[in-house]
């Protein structure tokens, strides 16, 4: 599958941008390695945000599928790095969003979080 680098003005920047990038990171890992990651490193503020906007049920479903590891090593751009137990990694900031449609929400078994009105 082809991957496209999405940076600058085309990087998602809406109210749900962190979740868009989270899903993009999972999808990019799947597109690159043809399997799902087992863990993802995220800025702690993103984890807090997801807990606030997701239903408790969906957050629990998500964390049963993938380990979420707090990592504040990149406070300027945020951090979205998906990994597996074999050492494969996918850094969304480095590689960008996948150009092919990958159903990360379906894999996680969750709905898009409610960020309220735009």
C-alpha cells in the first residue's frame, strides 16, 4: 500500500485532530506492515483528551486491543508512534497518513468520539 506524507497545511487541525492522527497512525502501521500494532506511544495530554471525549465502553474496548503508552518526549509536535512486539514502528509525524483506506475504527470496535459542536 502506498503511504503519503501529510504535513503543513494539510495535516488535520480540527477539534478532533489528535484522534484523526491517532487513527492515521494505526492505519499507517497496518498499511506498512500488513498487521495491527500492539501498542502506541502518545503524548499524555492526548490520552487525557481521549478519556474525556470517548465513552467509557469505547475507551475500554480500545485499550483491550492496543496498549497506550504515555510519552511526552516530543512536546512540540505531539507523538504518534505505533509499534508491535517484533520491533516494527510507524511514526505518523515522520511517515504521514496512509493513502489507502484502512478501517482502524472497525478493528478497535469503537465509534468516532463526540467532540461536540465545531
